[in-house]
């Protein structure tokens, strides 16, 4: 992937949205849920506004690769109506983040050389995991519990009883 000709990273995520029936422009122009914005901003602050080492600690790695591979399997099993070419975001992360994780571990082994730095890196990773939970909880609360509808979703009812995007 590195050095090749690829589109900007957000475009891969937009492909997922379009593959699920969302309008690309609707997604691009939508405001994020407050809890999602909070989580993303918290992650960005940890990654870019603290020490470079804590940025490495919260970067994507083998944990992300495993999650992306699991999500890709979930799409292929339960959301078969989503075109496979719309899932490139997951395919790339499932592959590339394995290598990123190895690089991250080597950097942390080399530079997190005091107990204080090691604890700070562990706490940064725990914060990242907590922010992912905040995002998931926020999305679940909005779309499942409160029944929020995504106006830009075409919504596809699958006759075989597969999961569908909330409309």
C-alpha cells in the first residue's frame, strides 16, 4: 500500500457508507453524533497534542487489525448485500495494521524506557479503548435505543432476513 496510488483514507470509509446504501454527500455533510465527536477529539488530542511517544501508544496496531478482520467477517456473514469492493477500508486495516502494530511495539520497547513512560503509554492505550466504547455506546444509544433514523440511508431490506442498515 505504501508508495502505491491510492485514494485518500476517508474515501475508503465513504465507500463503506455508500455500500450500505448511504448517500456519499449526505455522509460528508452530516454532523457527527456528539459522543462520537467527543471520542474522536479525545483520541486526536492524545495522539497529536501530547508527546510523540503517547501518539505512538494510541496508534493503530495488531489489536485494530484483529478488530477489522472480525468486522470484515461480520460484514461478509451478516451483511452480504454490501458489495465486497465497498469493504476495502476493512481489508486494508486488517492487513496493514499488523505491520503497524509490530513497528509500534518496537518503538515503545525502545523509547518507553522508564516505569513512568510505560504507565503513561498503557494509560493512553486504555483511554483509546475507552473512547472506542464511548463511540459504540453513543451509536447504539442513538440508533437502537432512541431509534434515530439516518435520513441519507436508502435502507435495504433483505428478503433472506440479513441484517439491514437502520433507516
